[in-house]
C-alpha cells in the first residue's frame, strides 16, 4: 500500500482523550473543513505555488505588492520570513499586530540536508550573502544557513545562483517536511554504524516539493544518522544507527519528540529498519501525521501530541497496517553515548585523513567568512564542509600534513578548533535583532557571555572534562533547545532590583540528551537579568566544580545540588 494513501477504515480513537475524537481537524476522520486561518490559507492555495508569484509579481512590484496571505504564510515554504522592524523592544512583541512588527526585509533559510556542502557551494553561499544579505550568515542548529536583509526584488536572482550550485530553499520553513538532519561525519567516522546519506538523498527525492506533503498540520522535523549525534530524541521522526543481532547494521526508529512550550522526549517504535527502507518508513510516518495530526489548534498540531494520545504501540500499528502495508522487524536500542558528540577538534577519518571541527560563537559567521573557509579548505586539499546541529562547522578530508595550517587559517576567521568549553558549548537562536517572536537579544549576549567567561574562568577551565552547554533563547519557543542544555536560558522581560522592566531569562538547569535525557530543573521564581547573566553563569559553574563528585556530570550534580548553589 502506498504511504500516501490511507485506508478507508479509520482506527478507533483513544478513550483516554475523548476530545481528540471530536473536531481536532484530523483529515482521516472526515474533518476537512479548515478550523483556523492557517489551515484555510493552505486549503485556498497550495503553498508551493507561491514561488511563481514571487518571481513574476512581487519581485517586480516590491514589498508593497505582496498579498498578506503569502507574506505571513506561504512565503515560508520557500524559506522566507519577514524580519523584525528595528527599534521595537521585547516588551511590545506580544502586543503589536504582525504588520507593525514586519520590516520590508526577509530572513532567508537555505535548507542543507545532512549539513553537507561542497566548497564550491559554500563559496556561492558566501557570495550571495555578500551581495544580497549585507554579509549576514548564521549556522543554525538545524544545519541550515540563515541570511538576513533579503529583499523580495532579489529573490529570482538569489534562487538562480543557489540552485545553479545545487542548493535550495524549498520547504526550509512552513508546515512541511523540513531539512533532514544527518551526521556531520557521515561516511567518514571510524565508529559509524552505517552511513545514512543515501536514505537522506532518497527522502529528499521522494518527498521534498511533493504537493501531497506540502500541507501538514505543522512542521515536520527529521534526522537520519549512523551515530547518536543529531539530537534524535527531540525529532518528529529520527533514524539512529544500530546493529541488529541477525540482520546487521540498520536504524532504530524514534517518533514524537519535540520541544517548544510542551517539550517531549521521543519514543522508540522498537523497530529495526534497513537502509533501503528508511524512506518508506519516513513516508508512512509523515502520512500518519498528515492524515491524523491535529489541525484545529496550532499549539497541538505536532506529531508528539498524537503519539502521546495514541501511545507508541498504536501509532506503530496504524503506520504499518494503513500506510506501510507490512510489519517492521523488531530491533534493539542504540547505544547511549557517555557524553554528547559535537565533532569539535581534529579527528582521524576511516580513510586515514582527518576532519577538523571548529566553533564560531553561537553560529554567527558571515558571507565573507564562509568564502574564506571555502578557499582555506581547498588549499588544504578538501572539497567538503559540513554544518553541525550545534551551530558548528566541520572541514572533511584533510591530509595530516595540512591539519595545523588549516587550524591556523580557521582560527584567524574566528573558527577555533581548540575552543574553550564556553565557546564550544554555547548556542543561541536569532533573537530580537531579527526575529518577530523574540523578547530579548541572544547572539550579542552569547558573544559577551563567552568572552567574559573565557577571561574569568581560566583557573578552572582545565578541570572541566566536558563542555557545559549554555543555550540562549529569545522567547519560549526553544529554537536553541533550552530544555536540553546544562544551562538553558529562556528570554523574557523581568524586573530588576530598581523595579525596572529589563531583558532577562528564566533559567533551566541540568537538561540534556543521551544519558541525561530530560528537561532540567527550574527554580521557582528564579529569573536573571541580562546584565547579571555572566555573573550568574560563573557562580553556578564555580559551585559545580567545587562541589561535584568525581566524574559527576553537570546534569547529575544539578539534581542533588542545594538550591542556593543554583541561584
């Protein structure tokens, strides 16, 4: 049975969530009438049609010619969001209408599945930034590149340049199958179970740009990796490398993960999938989401709510029986890494060459930096670069004799391959500089935090075995994965000691993935102002180093620490 065609017999709904049986907008249960403006917009016109209007109408007529339904809706299917108008403080984010927040410029996201680019492609990405985006470029934690200051008038030329290099912005955003994360060291890591790259390529070929999957209840995030290095626990669907005792290398399947304001750890289906069936299973799962996902309320329109309501056994049964048309093989769980893997540093590849992972601060680079990285990599004999889910960059295929020289060139560009724990562990979302949802500044705050901690904590840096992750988010949506950080910071307006409303953060402590999978500890009523942030992080880190047990991880210490040591 085709994964795009559901059975005419709908499965019975869970008796534990009776409200899911009435009016949740599930297509498979007959609820085809749109129940909110987002669903109406998608029904009125398939969002993939918007490109033609951008090229032939809006690029010629300019910002004022854009239909509002396209501007704040369908543009996203081609990676475009309006960016925040300068000068609007975070306290007004929730009180203004969208048109009051909109600038006449756009954020543009390039989807880079698996984070993989050639040096030629990297140069083109950088050159587009220099010419059309005021030299802006950020590496995201979805392995994408994000521009700012884009004009709609320039989009036809930008697409021509990117697509001429084999790149795309299609379904980089929107209620669609977004970028597929992959291991930055796929195909080269000595300890990789299996290379997931062919499966990622097949998913792209079969599902990206297919109108049958361009109207999902909401976004669909996925990952395929032969190593546990892509935050698989927090994806809508993830395939993680594992060896079956009878069938050999393949993938363990996870569904129903996600963060934002209702975080959930994904659940194992308990199924083992061979490489050549990954795209089939992906298609079956995304079809279940499309047809049974909740469309009435946007905040419940993610697959994690369906998995939670049905339970993983029912979800697997529906997926197998109604879409896949066969039973999957039961399989073992993947190994859980002792520490998160971030690919920073110099590492031997399976072919004897080396890869070098380097850290900008919170993913902030520039077009000029990316052009120079491409040149430096080529001088070192490499033609491949990859971005990581931690907002970092990796150059592959470096001969041993070229390693030191390339490290030096990258360092001159602000990309350190032997960084401090603070530079290595920090992540940040776009923040109030450009994002219309943000309440506080993030990228500049991350830069200040890293540089301050690097100067203050030199006496204890050598005693920190693993980087202490600090994730900074400008609003509650957790684009920077604050709930799974050692120190997660959720931006909000707080009251300082003088009674003034200022930028600040709610603090989450001890979250993590892998061995420490969970969402951390929140201290009742505890807020930190932006100006206090460096002092606060320094204080907590020093308390950890002074009071931890031997080999104790930060997340372990937080669970038993006195509250006073965490404030």
